[in-house]
């Protein structure tokens, strides 16, 4: 293996598939139509990091909903997202070739996502990605969400790879910050955010729109 990194850790939504606009529309629909918030679509996008319950608490305040209510709204949002996105489900351009190249080179790979297993399974199974990602760390597997490093350090620990030998693939500023907090470098995918929106970039080795023509690192 002639790569600098021994493991690639992928965020899922916006990084493996370009679906963040579908998530944003589903969330905005829940927040405004179901919960009667006056939040704008752009403000909704800014709040879309971490666990679903954390988003609801940022918008409405802690204690506004019971845990059961937050779980119910979360699942309803995911059902709406999946129904809307399924006809469009596909890997980001070039990623299939990139994953196979990394797999053949012996690079270990994992998913480190703030999504719940319901959504992670939806993507991995519909796109037949299990062979590339034997390790999955979801929202249910961590105490603290990104930008806390726990998601990525847990991936690395399970893979048995030193943190500085992991490259994180992320689409969100908070995810890149989580990689930095883990002592990891990152490659940023600009599916939802422009490079200018990443307030931390000193650990970003490259900004790309997709994976076409991307070599190993």
C-alpha cells in the first residue's frame, strides 16, 4: 500500500451521497409546518449538524420537548427524507471508483456519521456499500456529537489505526472541526457548503466538488 493514510473515515450524508438538500427540506417542513417555527430554510441548513434531538433543542430550547417527542419527530423527518430521496439515490460522482481503488489498496474504511442507524442502513444497503464499510459509528454509538472528536476516534479505535494515519472525508464545517479535534486531516466535499464557510481549514488537505479523478492519499 503506497498511501500516506492507513484509513479513510467517511461522514455519510453530503459526503457519500449528495442528499443534504433533501434533509434540509424535510427538516424545514417539520419545523415550520408541524412545529410552527418561523425558521427560514437557510437558518435550518445552519442548524443541521449533530444528532436530530440536538437540532430540535437548538431551535426550540432544552426541555421544550420530551425525549419521546423528539424521537418521534426525528423518525418522521427521516421517513419524509427517505421517501423524497430514494428515487434519486446514488453515490457522489466518482466515489464508486475511488472506494474500489482504496479497497484494492488495502486502505481500511469506516462510516462516522451523526445519522441514526435507520438512515445509515438505508444508504449502505440501497447502494451495496457494506463491503467497503465494515465499521459504522452512528449517532447511537457516541455520547457527544461533532465537533467533538468521539465519532472519528471511535472509528479509528475499532479499525486499530492511529489517529494521525486517518483521513476524514467531510462535507460540513463541524465535521472538519471534529477531525481536527481528533488530530486528523480532512478532505472537504463542497456539496452543501462553500470553502469560505469552513471556519477551520488548517487540517483540510483539499476541497473537492466530487471524487472524479481523485487519487489515493
